[in-house]
């Protein structure tokens, strides 16, 4: 006979409480951090060149053309360091605050992104990327 309830049998029950506690803590952490992972970005709506009806015309917008050598605003050549100042002046007169950007094929991606950022900082509410028709 064994005294004091000592037995040679091992503990056969698994304590699930710590596992549930850890799972609930992880769920709370994911719930708190999930909204932070959503990044605000640029919404891109794709359109076709052949569309004949649009919401805005070229005359309603400020036209920016990027080439490998220069920046043109409404067909006027602008120095890169004067781009923001020139655009702010034109946006102050434009009620739609719409900027249409057209690029050459050789313009680097980083240059386009810089122009998009500077245009947004200058006060443009809507940015449109235009594709030139093949001639």
C-alpha cells in the first residue's frame, strides 16, 4: 500500500489554460496591429485611350509632360527646382485642381513618382496619368 496518495502514474491530463491564454493574446495583438498595416496609397483607375467621353477635358486640367530631358507645364518648359512653385501658382487659378501627367517611354519610374509626390504636395486634388496615342 502506498501512503499519501503517491502513485507511479504520470499526469495524463493536459492543462489547456495557458494555450488558450496565449491564443487570445495573439488575437488581440493582431486586432490592434491590423489597421496599422493598411497603407494609404495612390488609387489608380485605368482607362483606355479610345474613350471618347470623360469627366474632365484637357482644358480643365493642368498638363504636365515629362521627357527624359525636361518638364513641361502647359507646354512651357520649367526647371525641375521651379516645378512646385509654378504648379502652385497654376493650381491656385484652377478650380478642379486636376493635373494630367504624360510621360515619354524613357522617363525613369523614380522621376515620375517624384513628380506625383510634388504635385500632390503642391495642392493637386486629382492626378491623372495619360497615355499618348500611337501615331
